[in-house]
């Protein structure tokens, strides 16, 4: 698990995800393999954090940290052509389609001291959808956790148009 020695810095991450500027929330990828990724972030304590509302950064914003880790993971797997993955194809845009079993263990992220560790694990998937489990933590304290479905090709999931012989 997490056997890839390559680490990535913020610029490396920003080249692989659509989030740019201050919306690129991750500082580094510290480890990853075909089904896992571990990232670090310190942006949660920034007073000008782009997701702050009413002077605070709620714990639910941790989902965005996890989503960015999943996006980086998808790009890295596509780049390396990892076994058991879609490999050797360009990374595709992913869309967060659903969240399940999200548990917030704290109210806020901006009051958490030290860096965040963001872990995501690819549980299952195919060419169009991927299920990840994720945790965001500070040291050993889990701040939030859950599962997310990412849709890679939304048009492949669209129902056939009415009148095309499909049944509703």
C-alpha cells in the first residue's frame, strides 16, 4: 500500500486538477499507489481561505480537500497506466456525483492546529464511475470521513432519449 515513492508539490498538483490559485487546497501528495493517495494541506488555517463563510471554515469544507485528492489520484493513475486501472488514457474530468456516510467529527477546520492529512481509497470503479472512501484528519484525530462517487463520463450514464426504443 502507498508504495509509490514519488511525491508531488502544490505546483505538480495544480497541473493535474482544474482548481487553480487559492482553490488548489492541497500542498503535497506524500504517497500514493493504484488504489490509495495521501495528501497534506495547511490552507485550512488561511484567513483568506476561498471557502470561508462568515469568518469560519466549516468541517463540511473538508469534502473539497478529499475531492481534490481523488482528482489528483485519478490523474496519477491515468498517467502511469497502473494495473487494474483505465491506464494509458488521459485523465478525464470527474464530477462528484454523491456523498454517503459523511461524518463530521468537528465543527470547524480553521481552528485545527497543524496540517491536515487527506486520505482517499479507491474502493471500486469502472470506466465511468469510481467509489472512494476518504478521511481528513489532523495527527491521529479524524475530522471527517465518508464515501464519494465520482462520475467520469456523465454522457455514458444518460438514459436513452425517449422514442429511441428504450423503456421508461
